[in-house]
C-alpha cells in the first residue's frame, strides 16, 4: 500500500513540477558542491593574454554543509585596438539539517560577462539569492520549494524581481517490478518587464524481466523561456519611444525512448536495441515591432523539428576476440514558419513565408559499423574497423536546390607487435571514400568524390636510461569533381603529405636528463586527373618543429631549459617541377620550463619561450609567450 501511495504521489508531482532545460542535475543539491579543486592558469600567446581560475571547495561538519563553485576567465587581445573580455560564474550553497527529513539553506548564483567591443549584447550580469527547504518524503524521494530575489543588468537595463519554484528528485525507487528514477523542476524569474521560466521533468523506469534481459523506458520534457534586450532600430525608437527592444526565445524539447539489453545464458553474445522519438520547438517573439519599414529582421519565426532514431548493437566477446556490429537509422524533419504581425500586409507576409519555407528540410541517415580486436598471440594484436554511412537530404521548396545524397565509407586495419619488453611496433593502414551527389542541375557542379588513404608505421623503445617513440606516415587525398570540364571554378585536386615524428628521452643521471620532441611535415597540393591518375603539383609546404630540452631535478623542482625552433616555407611549383619560394616564417629562441610537485596534491608548472621571428622579406620581430598553471587537489 505504501508503494502505491508513493507512486500516486510521483504522478501528482510529475504533472505539476518541471525544470530548467539542459540541466543534468538539480540546483539545490549538496552533491553539486561535493568536490575540491583549485586551478590558476595564465597564458600569453602572441598578442593574446588569458587568465583563468577554477575553485571547488566545501565544508561539512555534523548538520552544516557549505560549498562553493567558481569560474573566472579574462582574455585581453592587444592588436590594433585592445579588447578585454571577462566572465565570472559564482555559486554559493549553504545547508543546515534540521532533522533527517528536513533541511534548509541558502543558494546564491552570480554571473557576469563583459566585452568592451561594440556588440548587440556586450555586458550582462545577474544575481539570484534564494532560500530553500528540502523535505525527504522517503529516503530516496525529496521535494524542495525555494524562493528569493533576482537582480539583472543587461546592456544598461536594470531589472529586479523575484525567483521562485520547486524541485523534486526520485532516486532509484523500488516499485516491485521496476525501478523508478526522476528529476523535476519548476522555476519562474519575474523581473518585469522580463520573465524567464524553466520547466523540466524526466524519468526512467527500469525493469529486469530475467537475469539476462533488461528494459528501460524513459521520457523527457524541458522548456525554457529567456527574455533579453537588444538595441532597437530607428523606426521602432520613433514609434514606441524606447531605446532597447525586448525579445523572447522559447525552446521546448521532449522525447520518449526505450532501451533493451539481452545477454543469453552461457553465451559470448550480447544484444542492445534502442529507440527514440524526439521533438524540438523554437520560437522567437519580439515585444515591439514597427511595420512602417518592414524587413527580414521584422518577422519572428517558429522552428519545429522531429527526429526518430533506432539503433541496434551486437557484441561477441571471448578471451582472444572481441567483435562489435552496429546498425542505426534515423529520420529528421525541420520546418520554418514566420509569425504573423497584426496590421502588416498579407503580401509582405506571404513573401516572408515563402522565404522561410525554403529552409524546410528532411533527412534520412543510415549507419552500419563493425569493429574487432583479435589477439593473435601474447605479442601480436590485430584491430579492424569499418564504417559506412548514407545520408539523403531533401528540401520540399521548389526554390531550394540543396537536395543531395551522400555516401561515406571508412576502413582501418592496425597490426601491433611486442617484440620484447623493450620494443613495440605497429603498422596502420586506413582509407575513406566520400561521394556527394546533388539531385538538381543547379547544384550538380558541386558533385564530387573524395578518396583518402594513409599508411603509417612506428614504435617505441625503452631500456634503462633511454626511451624513444617514433612514427612516420604518408597520406594522400584525391578530390574529383564530376563536371569540372563545364565549370572552371571547380578543379579536381590532390593533397599528399609525409610526416615524421620523434620523441626521445635520455637520462644522464638520476637528476639530469635530455628530452627531445619534433616533427617534419612535407605537403604537396596540385591539379589532378583521376581518369589517368596524373597530377600537376602547384604548391609545396615544408614545416619543421624541434624542441630539445635539458631537465634538472633539485629538491622536487624540475627545471628545464632548451631551444624552440619552428619554420614554415611555402613554394609555388612552376611547370610541375621548379619550386619558387613564396613565403617563409622562421621562429627560434630559448625556452624554459619549471615543474614542482609541492605535495601529492599541489602542482606548479610554468612554460615559456622567447622567439626571434624572421620572414621572407627580412622583417624581424620578437615575441614572448608564457604559460603558468597552479593546481591544488584537496
């Protein structure tokens, strides 16, 4: 009887209590503040300076809990003009346990964003402070009403008001044949003339019919309304006498889904089947609309989206072999429609309706994939993966010619071998095939086929004081247009590349070691003809990077000094053979690095380099780059 009353209570709450869109957890929960972390970071790259800090801390004793979550980020770009962007997010949570069933507390949420550029919304801040009372109806069922005040400032418009609502949570409640979980939230923020609302509810009902068969049914609903100011145009200012207009954005998401898993007894097979139906509605509503000079921005719009997804997985697993096969199919439909404006000519509205209708589209997507891992022996392993996707994209409008079909196939095979405890090596081969076909002649000049192939090999060696990891790869990308003879703007081309990477460490003593990392990239781009598989090189790039460093460990400090070198040279290729240098960028300079593990919980790290830069026209300049990180894990 108790379980029946509880279930009826859940239905009652579900019908009345909703929550914020996109929230994965509830706001008034100490679980959101039960972690500790402190990170400070400073970066200086080129003419961009960035400072950020992240703090997670809590205090708990007997009946008292206090937690703080804070993120701060500041970016300064010192170019032709200085640009400063700041963002700050702070949450404070305090809770006192009146009893095992009743808890009370306070929640403070502060957000601030500022950008000194001239943008539509370049300065926003809001502060919410609320009191709450949490009731535990049962051990794993809670209900939390809350209320407080809100102070909001957006592009100079200050609004004050009240924030209120309720949350509810059901955590794995046993109803006999199935296990029920749910989160719900209802929140209003009345800051006249604006009103922001959040509604949210989801639930999962899981049942295990047999030991080897389980089924989970889920449902989700979320709705969010956000009102914000933006600068009004001159016609609206003259008609309504306002400086800033108001716009509301309402987004609603809801879906139902079912997940089934079956594992036969004494079998290496397992099967999963998933299905989902999802809907999304987006509406834009502008408070003040002038019809004296209507334009494309005058109209508010509605967007409706429907999506259906079905997928199935089959897995086979034994000691030396693991195979996974997956099928997935989905359909999506999207419709756009303008909202009618009272007093506006129907001719203008119909014209806008036709324009929005051109955005309507639907698509069908089918995916087949396979992956496998086979341990040939204790020292040999083989990996294989295959992926194939087909997309059909349709637009019902006679004025939209984006209708197309796409095929994408990707394959990879990797062989790894461990020769001995010191040496491991691999050989990897992968390729892809991508074909795009536009249905109508108006876009058919974009029809193309892209073929990609890559062969790579490498290995690692580690013995005593010496360790090295090296790899080399060659790749080629061939893009062929179907009708390049008819349209000179589309020409088939090839892109080929060779890359060699190296990372080596040698320890001279317990305290002194040498570390080197670097790579070489050689790239070539040119015109290509698939019919006779010939190409005419047009452009060549030579990119090199090297960073040798010497590290010395002293009293826990790890000091590193070295040299950083980077160069990029580009060439035009004349008559397919002769290289003519077009540009050159060379950067070289000293670098330093300091790592210090103060304790197991505190890490201090700095990394910086000073570069002397030269280019093809003998222009010289100097630049400093610096990075600092302080991490404290409580």
